[in-house]
């Protein structure tokens, strides 16, 4: 979250003082950032909805994807497209590793009482995320890395100079979310996933193997987090320091929208994205995250289950 | 309670404290300094264990309580020139107020929702410190002019004594009827309420006690370090260390949390030659303990004793 700050400063310097243009600028920048947040949070909420797991290594997986894409493109020189694919692939593998090495052993453990599994999954994935973060820092240093964008150049929309990459980011995010919607609502596998999020026991009674559904969900999650991570790397750049803030932002968007509700997270992502952009442009980039945090606290008091959450 | 004084655990703890108290006579100041910090961390972890292990509240923001205590004491000393002891007392009191603020959402929301609220509390405190940099020293930190004492041995004894007294109070509380009611209300609040226990009162008490010890320890730590900064007392990473200590040592044991904290800090120091990989190794060990010995150090030891 903090790494987005320099972008706003840059954009603010380019801006002439016209208010209508500033409004468009906020509209466009806010949209791209919100779409990115939405993509990052969707996978997170999907996993919670289906298997009740809050994956605190989320930020680490996103950064791993971005750093892998960066390393493939700038060290191995495989090109931007292949680099992006490698990034997504790494995220997928890391997501599977998270499930099989951390989450599944805790869920299957007989020594951990059921009511404490939640905190064990939280602690376990948190430690796992720190391990990934430290490995990235060890092999690739703490420096911020910007993945070479797939599309370059700048276009003018409504008088606002906008990098093509920003438009590309927004379009890809929307497309991927639309595809996810189709997958969940229109395919057999997707319907099984949806059913599992409503009633896991009912799904097993229908003869579907719950573990297989979990694997599908973690695969979807890995791909979503990977795409979000690579896009973030192209758009704003990442470093191993962004792990914590990324997890925190996904966590707060998901809670704001209501845990487990995908549409709630989408709305919340846009609320948080625009609120942050507005604050950065109109008040000061230093106060960027504060209104969103206040809103979160406010919503927790008024409506503890979030905007569209069911308890 | 009376069985405790004859139990093996009591004698082991007593022996450990006595041995620890003689350390300044023959180890270097460097080791003492390390252990002093570890003891204050032990109190953080024990206070956290009281909230999580007994009241069942997933508190991701132990550093909110610690930070409020530490910064209140630090600011009063550095900006207003108050002397050390009133600063420490007021730091602990400020932390109790912070604990009450944190307790309000806990009475409404549970589980991950409360966890997030506590995380947000830490982030808000962090933002507050950065925004009001004139008062708090901002991201660089606040330099504290006064110290309790500069003698390494005396500092060590203060930390050890403080940890021992805190451990005795927190452990006693956890084994008392209050601890049992807390445990019941953490596991099933509706049923515990139906049995006629005032859950709100007990939970508030748990928050107050936990906040008091966190804040007191934070304030003492600030006067030991001579500086208060986000990186040492507020950052989420510090909170993670506190949580990991408690889980490592064995949750719901209170004393184990202190062991976990000492282990974590000493292990981090031993691994210093490995450079940047130190945090990786500590996290990996902690993850293995979480996966294979979910009861933690003390949990595993106690269950073996119970079996034999």
C-alpha cells in the first residue's frame, strides 16, 4: 500500500491545477487501483468462503509472483509475456505449497482442537508468509522491483495523460474477474465450489470429494494472486517490504465487504481504492490509508459482518 | 492453588529464577542486555496469552497496548520533562485505557473480525505517530533523556524481578476461578453466560490486566532502550514476535509464553552470523513447532508429565 505513494506524487506533479482534470485523474487512477485491489482480494475471499481459511501469506504470494516475473524478464531475458506467465506459475506453485505444507496439515491434525484451528491457520500462514518474504529478500534483496510492462507508452483520456499500462491493468483485472464469475456460475466445477462455500457437508453427501474442491479453489486463488501480483509489479513495483501491507489491505477489503462474499469484496475494493486515491490527491499522500481504516472501524461497529457478509 | 506450591513446575520455575538471578555475577554485560530485553518481551507474551489463551480473544495487535504504554511514558519524559517513575505509572494507566478501547469491539465482534480490528488499531497508532511527528518523533523515533539506571546488572535484576512478579500474578490469575470463567467464556460465551457468569465483566478484567502488564513492560523497555520507535514497540512485526513466542512456548500456559519469548530472542541472537536468513530460520522453526507440537514447549512437557 505504501509503495503506491510515489505514483501519486508523480501524478500530482504532472497535473495542472484544473479541477475537472483532477476529477478525471482521480476517476481513472482510482479505477485502476481499485480493480487491482479487487483482483487481489477476490481469491482471498474465495478461499475463506469455501474452506474457512484466512491466508495471511497472501501478500507474500503476490510479491513472489511479481519478483519471479521480474527475475525472469530482467535476469533470464525471457521476454515480458513469458516473464508474466512464469510469475503466475510461481504464484500457483506457492499457493499449492501453502495448502499442502501449512494449511492441510493443520486442518487434518488431531492434536489441535477444532475451535483453535482458525488461530493455528492464521499463525501458520503468517509464519509461512514471513519465510517467503525473507527468502525473497535474501536472494533478490529488499530493493523495489518494477516488472517491465507488457504495453508501454502514454495515451490521453479526457485530457489526462494516462500510461497505457494503467489501462491494461484495469482491463485485465476486469476480464479476469468476469472469467471467474463465468467459471463459478456457469461450469460444473465452479458450481461445486459455490456449493461447497454454502454447505460443505451437503457437497460431500452428493459424492463430491471436498479435498478436490479445495485444490481447485487454491489453484484459482494462486492464479488470481499471481496475476494481481504481476500486474502490481508492472503498475507500481514491489519489494519484500510490501508483503505486510498487501496482506493487510486484502484482509481489510475482505472484512469490509463481508468475509466470504465475493461481490462484497468487489464493492469494498472500489470503496477503499477510491477513498485512498481521493485522500492522496485532495489531502496528502501521507494520510492515504487513514480514511479507509476509519471507515473499516466504523463499519465494524455498525455492521460487524461487513457490507454483504453473512455470519 | 495449594497443589501448585508442591508441584514440580513450581520448583523448576523457582530454581530457574534463582539461577537467573545469579547470572550477573559471572556473565558479560552483553548477555545481560540480551536477557533484559527478552524478559520484557516475556511479559508481553504472557499478557497476550492471558487474552488469547484464556479469554479466547484473537488479538493481532499486542503492540497497540505495548506502544501506547511505551510512547505515553516516553513522551511525558522527553517532551514534558516528567521524572521516570510517574512516567512509567502513567504509561501503564494509558495502556489500560487503550485496553478498554480495544475491549469495546471485542464485546461485539468475534474471531477474525476482532483480529482485524486489533490489527487496524496498530496501523492507526502507527499512522498517528507518523502524522504527529513533532510530539512523537515520527518515523525516526523519540529519544528519551532519562534512564532508570545505567548499570547492566541492575537493569537485568529489575527486568527479571518484574517478569517474575508479573508471571506470578498472571499465572495465579489464570489458575484462579476467574481464569476458569475466562476460559469458559472464551470457548462458549453463551453457555458460560447461561451458567450465570458475568462475561462482560470478566472479559473487561482480562483486557485491563493484559493491557496493564503490556503497558508497564513497554514503558520499562523504553527507559531501558533510551528510545521509543515504531520499529521497536509498535510495528506489526513486533506483535508477530509476541504472538509467535506465546504459541511456541505453549498457549494457555502463561509461563510457557515467557519461555517462548526468551527462546525467540536468544535464538535470534545466536543466528546473527547467518545474517539475513536469521528471521527465516526462526520462522521456520516456529512453523514446525506449530505444525508438529501444537501445544508448544511447555504444553508438550506438561502433557508428558500428566501422562506419566
